[in-house]
C-alpha cells in the first residue's frame, strides 16, 4: 500500500485530472473525515464523482492518469444506495486503491451539489459536507464507518451539524 505522503501526491494529481476533465467531484471517506473532523490514517482514495456516462473505460482512463498499470472492476459494485467503481493500480511500485463513488441517485447528487471547498495543504479541494459524509458512513455501515461516526458524536459540540438535513435524508434512505 502507498504511504500517506504518496497518497497525498496521488490525490493531488488525480484531482487535477478530474478537474481538467470537468467532472464534478467531492472527497469522501477517510480523506473527507480527515479534513472535516480530525486527521486519521487511510489507505485508499474515495471520490464522489458525476460523469455523464460512467463506464469501465471512462473510469480506467481517469485512474490511469495516476496509476500504471490500472485494473478496474468489470462492473460497478453496488452497496446500499451507493454504486462505485474500484480501481487498483501501482504508483512507484506501491499498490493504490481508488474508489469512484457515482453520484447517480437523488441523495448523492444532493451531496455533490452541497460540497464545499476545503484547504488540503496549500490547495483547495471539494469535499462532502459533514452531514453528507455522516449519511454516507451510515449507509456503508462498516466498522471504520461506525468508529468515524462515534468520533463525530464525541466531537459534536465543536462541530456545526444540520440535524434536520440528516433526519430528512435518513428517513428518505430508510436509515435508523
């Protein structure tokens, strides 16, 4: 797996390519958690993107701008209201995983429309809002997502959270 500093370099290059292709995007997953709540280790890149015609070849083309070689799953993986293309490749002989989450539902399109600009080092990048990150973590429900949600709960007095927005989407998505 790529080291933290290598992942930052890959992320910056990937975001430059996404922007060059005029794809709307927002950081998700561990990277979004790190900039919105507190830094934590992550071993992959999760990126919510909007593409007119997402396909294996379109995703491969995007990922191959930073990874050589690049392997893209043959079809998007579908997880509770989230479709994603997983890419695995090499950068300087280190394995890197990039998950392209597709903004292909009303919730994910709303999350993408609400994205915000955050400083990552000396560069501004688009990231999910805290509320949309929380909802995506509720949908995914993995152990890491649960731990992240617990950390957000511990810090909630220091964070500005629009609970009515969360409650609205929890009801729409069938979340408890």
